[in-house]
């Protein structure tokens, strides 16, 4: 075996986890799928809301496998952190505000093809007490990791979602 072949042989086990997203063995984040919805007080998906109308944000997390799969949260705050940002990039609200959290791994095993909905409601108030009309962005940040043969794989970016909505 030539030296260059030896290097590739030694690196081969590390390359799929570091570089490839082509199979379920090497792309553990693809084991789960997420979708974000923004709903009005009647639980209907909407993008335009009246002032002072409660808005519910819901992130559906689905195990796409026909086998159990585990997501591991990095803190005990909440499985999903929803945050609302205005058009000037000012953060107005977050569902984890004023929650004391501890940094401890929290595993949750999903049944085959199971979907879990994580949600939070916002009363359209910021620290000043009210929010003006305008366009806003909600981000559903998932602080989750998926287990694979090499340990925990960071799936925060892959599973987190954002969406925009308008208050008239």
C-alpha cells in the first residue's frame, strides 16, 4: 500500500460524518424533519394578524424513520425556543425569557414516524407593553443533537426554522 492510500484508508471512517449528507447513517439530522406554523387565536395557520391578537407558534418535529430515534436537548429550558424579531432586527420576545435553565443533556426518544408539536403563544407585547403594526420574523430554534456511532451530532441549524408574519 502506498503512503497516500494509507492516509485515505485512515481518514475514510471520519469523512462520511464530516463531509457527506447522502445516507441516513451519515446524515443523522435527516432522521428528523421539522415544520413551522404560525396560527391565529382560532388555531388556523395565518400570516396576517390583528393588533393584540394572540399568536401561536408551533414547530412539528417528526421522526422520519420506521424505527425509534432519539433527539437530545442541550438544556432543560424548553425543547424549542421561539423568538420574535422586528424589521430592525430587534428581539421583542422569546418563550424562554425568565426561565431558569440548567445545562444538562435531555434525551427524548421518538416512536417510529412520531410527530411531536412544540408550541408557544405570544400576546404581542414586548418590554414596552405593545408592538406596532409591521412585519416580523419568528425563529424556532431547536437545541437538539442526534446520536450516531461517533457520538452526538449538532442538528440545531438543520432542524431550526424561521417564518415571517404581519401585524396590521
